[in-house]
């Protein structure tokens, strides 16, 4: 995990970050990460989990997992 963290921290700007993400991840992995970020944003906006699942075309379990992950992030801030 430390290698991955340093890989991203050693990035000078957004364009370089985009290149690194495209080099490291498949198009599907990038799409999934973007969807997870959307889940986080919608949860933070107070959108109900079932509405998020329907809006993004994902399972309720995916949204619930995102909700738990977001809570853990906030607990560590």
C-alpha cells in the first residue's frame, strides 16, 4: 500500500494524475471509482440509499458498502 500512496503523492498536477490513473487502472476500474465517488457525494447530500442505487444503476449493497466506507473515512478525520 505504501508504494501506491507514494506513486500518487509524487504527482505534480492534475494532468499527471490523470495519466497515472489511466496507466494503472482499466477503463472499467476508472468507471467504478467514479461511481463510488458519486455514491459518496450523494450520501453526503442526504440522498436515500435506495434512490442512489436506482439513480446510478447499482445494487443497494454497493451503496451500503459506500455508506460504511464514508463513515469510516469520517471517523478517521
